[in-house]
C-alpha cells in the first residue's frame, strides 16, 4: 500500500478512536505510524503513533465507546451448500475368501482370489491363480519340480512339468568318450520342450520390463541358483555329462551340466553363445563387446565373454581368479555327427587254404552325435608292413546315418599266409572327420 494511504488511514483512525472503538481504531493508527517510521518517515510516524495512543486513552476515559450490540451486522445463515465439505474416505469392503484349489485338469489347477485397492476403484475383483499339476492318472508319466530364486531383489518361482519319457530317454542315452559337449546342447529330441521352457523366461522378462541384457542375466540367475553336485556323488561315474532336461530334473549338476543348460537356454533366446572348454573346467561364452570384461576371441573376430555358472552372482565378463589366463576351446552349438566304431573279429580267421587265410569282420558304426552323418562309408583293409600298401581291402556302400542310428556291416577278406598284417578300418563322410580303428600287428 502507498505511504500516502498509511498517512490518511493513520490520522483518520486516531481521530475515530476518540469517539468509536478506541482499542480497534487506536491500534490501527499506531500500526500505520509504525509502518511510516519504518519507511523513513520517523517524525510523521511517531506523531501518528503518539496521536493514536493519546486519542485511544482519551476515548476510553470519556466512555465514548459503543458496544458491539449497537452496531450489529446481520450475517446470513449458512445454507447447506456453504457448510464444510464432507470428505469421504474410500475403503475396500470385506472381500470373499479365496477359493480352494480346483481339481487338476489338463495339467493345471486354479483357485479364485479377490483383489481390492485404488486400481480396482475399491471393488473386490476376482483373479484366477493358476499353477501346474499332474493328474493322478498321469503321475507315473510326468515329473514336477519346484524352483525358487531371486533376481533384482524379487523372488521368482517356477513349477515346470517334465515328461518322464524324455527324462528316461536321456538318462539311458550312452555317454560317448568326447570332450565336445556341444552334442549334449544340440540334441534335437528335446527341442520342443526347451522352446516351451524358454517361453516362460521370455514372458516373465516382458512382463517385468527387462531389456535384452537383463533377460540373459535373468536366465543366468536361475541356473546359478541350482545346487552344485559332483558326478561321483550323484552318479556311479566319475564323469557324467548331463543333457539339459537331466540337469533340471536332477535339480543341479557340476560345471559342464550347468554350462550346457545355460548355453541351451541363452541360444534359444536368440543370443550368440558357445561352450568354453577350459582345462579341468567348463563355462559359457556369451557374445559381447570386448569392453564388457574377460573374453575369448574366435577365428572370425567374435568376442565371447566368460560366464561362470556354478555359483551365484557371477556376471557376464567376470572370471574366477583360478581360471584367469587359461586358454579355452570354443565349442559352437552346431549339431554334428559323432561316430563310434565297434569291431568283432578274431585274428585266427574263419577259414584257410594253402595260400590264404580268410577273416570275417563284424563292424558296428553308431552315430552318437546330434546331426545326420552324411554319405558315410566304411573302408576295411589289411595293411602290409610296407607303408601305404595293403594285402586286401574293400569299400562299403554309402549311407546317411541318423543320430542314435547304428550300421552293422559284415566284411570278409583274405590275406596271404605267413605274413605280418593288421586290420585297419576307416569310417569317413561329408560332414565329419574320418574315424580310424587299427588292430595290433599279427602273423597270419
């Protein structure tokens, strides 16, 4: 307000206080004088303060004040619309109790529970909770497992059901003598089941808003939560590589088992991955930028960051101290045949003449890999002592040998009497390295 207004109000209030409401108008005059004094008008301000104080005292002394009743102001009554607004605190009603679990039908059972909060407009909304189950009449054909693990501070649960036939198929599958464990990660028999399992992780990642990197770590956190179990404790063997379904049903494994499982899941998610074969250990390599940490390079310039699967909280690019500086063989997850040869024969021969001895050789070739052996053929011969020479030989027909398929071949060859020789078998094809078996040298 302007200074001029304070001067006018101050003088007027002081004068009025002599006749009317001295405590009110006198105090107003004193206040105006105080403001003027603060605004660098000390003389004028003190004058109004003194005048207001003096007239207030005189007005009260003269008894000129009137009571409030003489100057009553009519105040209209408050209508209902002018009353204080009533605030209603919304609360949820008492919702029904959740129902009991239904019967197990089509490997699922459900129950209804009710949810109420601001998002439901404080109404009880029914929600169907569904879990997997095994019907009583199917209990011998299926296996159920329960998993719990933590990722990014949240606890996750998963209750998958596995066909026992698939588990038994892999449990009874022979373990060929090879360090190329990619055959366990690329076997086609469980492709459909693996795809179904990975969809669970993919759906959970989309629901929780994980990006690609978080999705991979989400899968990793699950596998790292599985118990570490040495082969010689859980199996009759010192070395027993497991197929992915075995590791899940057996609820854990050692380094090669969890590495194979992790690699399969990450590969199914669509990310580049290899198995890292390290002396006395196995881990996973995830395709990455070199800046992400410890990594290995392949012959094509691709970088694969180290990933430890045997314990919790290892991240991509972190490597345990005892494996730092170790070289690694990169095993790509590419299906390939794996040929094994079994021979049944006797160096005594089955018949003899004046100049020759005849031998019958029973050869069994099996494809224990994960891809068809294309244009497979068997060469059988008896070597001469002079390098590159043979006494007799034969080449069999060409076959395409499917995974787990066997080929039996019976070969009859004659060798001169009284010579030193050895049986020599070579199995070759278009998409695998030739496999050889030779006997000890002997005299016919």
